């Protein structure tokens, strides 16, 4: 599975980073950076949580 980021939609709220810090982070400019694109079984729940908490639906799992 992959995490897909719709960068123009992302507003940098950081909620995804809070629930999935091993998968993504906000850089110094407030831009979301995906540290992991290919999600394995050990991180799938964190990835789903990140998608769920995004207030602007900038993340999805494919």
C-alpha cells in the first residue's frame, strides 16, 4: 500500500504527523514530508489514522 499526498490541498495542520510520526513530518516551512511512501503491515493502522484525521483530505491510501 502507498500513502498518496495531494500537496496543493495540504494546509500543514500537522494532525497526521501527530498520529503517524514514523511516517511523515512537517518541515521547517510547514510543508508535509512523507518519510515512508510504501506502507507495510506494521504501519498500516498509523497510515489509516493519518488519512482519517486530515481535515482537508490531503492524504489517501492506495
